[in-house]
C-alpha cells in the first residue's frame, strides 16, 4: 500500500503507468487533512481504477466508484481517507 499525502503524489497517482508496472494487489491510500469532497480524474491513466471512501477507525467503506481509463472527466468522492486501486481484467470487483 502506498500512502499518498503530498500534493505532488496526489496529482500523479497512477498517471503514466501501465498494468505491467504495478505490484500485485497494489493500493494507494489518499489521506487528506479534513473530510471533504475531492476530485479525481483519469487523464494519462491507462487502466480502470476503483475509488472507495473509507473510515479507517471503523473499517467501513462509505461508497465506491469505477473510473474508466484516459478520460479527462473529474469524478468526485467524499471523505478524508480514499483508497484507489486498479481494476484489471482478472479482477472481479
């Protein structure tokens, strides 16, 4: 798991990476300072990604969405801890 806290790391995410660059079951955890609505986009990402807003203290998922690759569309999700992981061909999520 990669913990993503810096603004630079948040802006990069999975951009410019191919599925062959990923570790098995790779996950990014975006930790923000406050609970709010955050935007994510898929420009220069070459595989689908699933985002889930989670509560780390209670081990609860509040909502998820799947974003399609290489789109310049913003997707919004609420939370202060958000996990992001690839949805690859063998993934049934």
